């Protein structure tokens, strides 16, 4: 369903969530989807935001804490309607797989298995940075206006790497390190470590020569995963733990002891694509692939438990807007 800029759109037929009035943003013409900031809902004080991606649209739902109001779509972005992106880049965002909030949610960091990477300003939908990384699966801002991207496997391609880009120059790659089937990356400011998730292990890197024009990534450690197929890597807010999902299970990784333990809520859940904890409420959101597909139509919640069904969506990750 394509939304028009500057005009009201009707709620989805499912009735599961409401789409607000679209006020404009990164406009590419009235007949194209684009970044669409909307008016803050009256219940904003009791509303938490969940960022979702998986298909060509990245969008934010306002989730009412009381459960009395249906989720409301409060922001939407697609590459198709963005004049900031060259036409050659737009198809690279057809299957988005990361949607991290940056700078308190003022920006959204987007990657795509179709090879795109973008940093988008929420208020305007403007693309502040774009680049190409084969089968990109996640990204993380680094000190010094740089960006780390985990690029997964691509036969005959240049994936299987942890790539560092210069955020001040579109597409400018500065350095890279080997990361087979790369799926996740987290910068640890306290420990000055870049954690990166491969298909079989969790790797540590130090930033080398970072104040020069030729920075590097220095391998600093490696811990085998307790199962194959690393998928998601996310900090557990307010702790020294990282949440990790593999093909068949979910785990917590202690950054001090370098030990994995079963996730207290999701230990035996298989094919989990994302795990996100809202520290302010203690609510856990997670996406689990459905059937034989890599995507889902549902977001699951715990504390309290609930499932949000969005028929027709191809969801891969859900992130609370809390970082």
C-alpha cells in the first residue's frame, strides 16, 4: 500500500493499527512513499516507540503502554521517495534488515541485505549518509564520525567483512576486517571494544590509529558461539550483557567473563531475528521467522506478554526507540 505525502490515509483494513496524517519529509513526489514524520499523538507521555523493518519500508509504531489504544504508525521511510539517494542506490533498500535508533532516536540507522546502508534524519527523512555493503545486516556508529557495518555472505561478492565507513563522505570505505557471515555489531564505549557477530563466534576489535587518515581494526579476542548461525547482537540496557540469537537458541553474553548463558526468556526460541529490551518499562520485543520464510508478520512481546499481528508485513527486526 503506497501512501501519499500531505494527505490523510485510511487505517489498514486489519484494524490492528492506525496510520496518522502524513506531514511530509523526504519527499520524492506526491505519489511516492518517503520519510513521513507525523504529529505527536495526544497520549505521547504513555506511548513507547517501536522501529520496524524487513521489507522496503522502515516505520515506527507508537505503542500505548495501557493497551487501550491500537498501535499508531508515527513515521515511515522508504528509499523510493528520497531525492537524497541516487537512483542507483534505491533498489539497494528493498529488503531492510536493521533499523537502529541513533542519538536518542533523532536518527535511524538502516541496513539492507540488498546491499544498502543509510543514516536517516528522522525529522526530515533526509539521508545523511549512504553506502554499499554486500548483504549488509547491521551497523553501528563509531567515534570520529565513522560507521561500522556487518556485511554477511554473498557468493562471489565482497561480504563476510566488518567494514568501516567515513560518515562525512557517501560510500567512502576506510578499512575492513574479516567477519564470516557477519550479522551484528555493537560499539562498547566503556571498554573501547567493537563487538562483531559472525556465523560461528563473537569477535572483539580495538580501534587502531583512529585519529589518522588510515584507521584500522585490530582483532582483540574471539569467543565461540554456543550454537551455529549468529543472527542478532544487542546490548541489554543498563547491564554488561549482550543479547545474542543463534539458529536454535537465544543467549546472554557477559562482556566481563566472556561467557554465554541461556536467555532467561527466550532460551529455546529458534530463528529469532531480533531481541530488544525497553529499559524504562522492562518490556521485551522480539521477531521470530515464520514457516519457511526469513521474515514474520508478527512482533512478540513479554512483560507483559502479547503478540502484534501485522498481516502482509515482512518483518525482520524490531527495535525499541530507547538508545
